[in-house]
């Protein structure tokens, strides 16, 4: 395997990308990959990429604008509709990349990006396959898992940051993760330790995101467009997931014309490490190999 830097522009902003290539295959199919809420591409998804490369597929990992090594200011802006534009730009980039077969493109997403790959494939009939892992399905459904206190605080902080954006002021930031009882985008029992478990020890990641995201999340529902996804789609859900409501994922998978739902007895962060990682990645690698061959 070899890895090369392979950046691209999305709406004029440079997005940081890494292209993993199998050493002995000319113009392999490519799996495009990006992470979930406020996460970076080096948070355990290289482990997935390496296993896909072992199956003679290329893997292209990228960070959204304002995250990781990508450009863009202000920093730490989570906007699902801007993320979708980054996905579309990454696909265009790979379709024109001479080192891969741009006619065989798959999408891989986890958590927040597990919803992005559904929404992206719904608009692109040329996608060959989709893997959606513990996916965000519906903003409204996810909000229902929050406490009333967290809903009120997220609304207040979201409106405040929205006003700061209108006035061209610096963002108001909220924590991405916290322990139960402390406000954050994710503050369930598994959230803090689970999120930290996918990071490198020397990470420079900051635990914050612009609070304006709390205004856009309720409006974002990949589940609504699932029926328009024409590509074979593997959805892997965690039955013990405390962040993504299982029923919402189940409904989204049921709307996919060529969908396959696999339910695992795990929480939201289990798929990234240990035995559960092995079970997830084996199933996904076989699925992608089948549909990209």
C-alpha cells in the first residue's frame, strides 16, 4: 500500500485529502470516506481504509472545510449542507483522478457522515455502492433523545451564534462531547470516553463546534431522500446506540431500494475498535468488494 496527499477544492476552499492505493493494482475502484460530527479523518477510519486496500480497492479520506488540516475560517463549523458540497467535490476529484477508476466509486460514512453518504448518493446515480455505519438518519429523531434542558440550551446557544454570524462576529462555541449532566452536542454515558477512544494520543483536536449547528440539525434528514438512492447500500446499526435512535436508522434502511440492514449489539463507538471493529470492517470489505469488482 502507498498513501499520497491528494487535496481538492470545495467552493474555492482547500480540503485535505489522503489517497490510499494498493501497490499491485492499476486504476482500482475507490471508496471515498469522511468522518462524523466534528471528527477528523485520522480518527480510526484509516484502519478501515487499510482493510479496504487489502481487498485491492483504493480509499480516499478527506476532512471537511474548517476541520483538521483543511482550510476555511472560522474554524469548527459543522454545517451538514456545506458538508454535502464537500462530498460532491470529493467525488468530482476522484472521478478525474488518473490513479483510480473514476467509474467505480463507493461512499463510506459513519455517524453524521453515515447520513451524508445517503443524501449524496440520492443525488448521484453513478455511485456504485454505499456503506452507512451507525448513521445519522433524522435531526428531529435525534433531538427526541435529548433532555429538555439540553434542547433549551442548544436552542439558546444556536440562536445566539446565528446572530453573531449575521453580525460578522466570531462564533460562539459549544463542546462536542461531555459527560452526562454537562451540556454538549453529545453527552450520553458513552459519548466522552467513546469519542476519545478513536483519537491518536498526540491529537491537536479541540473539543468545540460552532453553536449554530443546533439550528440546522433539526432541518437535516437523510431519511427523507433514502428512497432515491439507487446504489446497493449497506447500513450497519448499533442496537445499544445512545446517540442515534435505532428506530430512525431502521426506517431509513427500509426506504432504500437496494438496502441491506445489519443490526449489531453495540453502542455508537464500539465499531471503531476491538472485536466489533473486526466484525464491522469484514462485513463492509466483503460488501464493497462484491459491488466494486
